[in-house]
C-alpha cells in the first residue's frame, strides 16, 4: 500500500506551499500551546488540519484569512481537535458574504455529520442558515480532491473513529497522523513524504496504546523514508524529555519539535 500511495501522484505542478502550526498542544491547558491545528496554504487555497481550541486565535496571529478557509480536515471528534469549529462557523454567519458563495468543505471520520447536525439543532440559524454553503463529507480509507490537494485517508489506531491524512500537490507530500497509537497505516500514509506531522504524546517508556512515543515516531519515519518529521501533540511529559533525540535514535532525517506559529515551506 505504501508504494501504491507514493506512486499515485497527481501531475507535477509548481506550487507555493506553507505549513503553519496553529496548535502543537493537547487537552492540557498551556499558554504557549493551543490545541491541535495546522494551516496549509497552497497558492490561494487555505486548508486546515484539525481545529482545536485556540486555533482561531493563532490563525489570526499568523495573519491567515480564516474567513476564507476552503477546507477543514478533521482527524477525529475529540474536543482538542474540533473545539474551534463551532465558533469558526459562527463567524462565517456574520462575515461569510466576503466569500461570494464559495463553499466550505468539511471532511472527517464517521460521526462528523452528526456533530455538525447537532450544532444546527443547538444553535439553529446561527449555524444552519449561514450564507456560506457547508459541505460535510465523512471519509475513511479513500481518496478525494480538496482544491489543489489530492488527499488519501486511512483509519488510525485511537480507540474512536480517527483518520490520518496524506496530502499531495505536485511534488509536495505531507502526512498527518492526528492522534494514534502504532499501526501499519501510518507508514503507508507517510511513504516518501517531505513532511510527517506526527503526534508525539509521550517520551519513550511512558506510552499508551492509543498514542505514539518519540521512538515509535522515529521507527515509523524510517520505515516510510520520510524527509522531515515534525513532533507535535505534546503533553508535558514529552516537553520535559529529550524526545527529539529519542526520535533520532531511529530516524536519520530532520526532526523538529513543533511550536505554535512555526512555519515551514514545502
């Protein structure tokens, strides 16, 4: 499968692509780390990977036009990955006319549609009758197009419906684990990726079945032959340990600890 995903590339087109970390933290409240979220800007297309608490504020600090976001890919429905989606939808109710009827595409695992429809029940016209067309699509183990991105998704190992994503635009490939424990699907998504955004919840020796340790990330990155690894979703245990060095014990490529508002170019 890794070879299949790596070889199913769209035609190579030159793009200007930046990745901005909007949230490198977890459900633990830390002033310097918002909950999970990342912005991918490819030319004029803006895509969010997860939308946890604090992501809107970080996006504004980064100068991103969040009202113009084209697509949001949710990995799973834990609040540290989706809590800022309702206020973003509410903001679109007031400011969405700027988009000139351009839709917002929401992608996520099974359960996303119920989440959205529940918001509509709770908040009525403030969510369900906004001027922006909202297209909700539940995805799992499939391929779809999100603007310039060809997106592959596979289920992850997190105890609830959860997706990992592989995004490709031209020659640029980025993989994002979301929250997961070890599973073979991660290396399939990350095969030959330029950047792997990997959850690194815990240092070696302190792992849980549904999360990754630094060493496990290193082993996956080596097996997938990634170029760069961005360690994120950092609990205090990881912040207090040499997780970059632990990852490098298994992976010889570039390893970086994610921080809010960090920017990378692909």
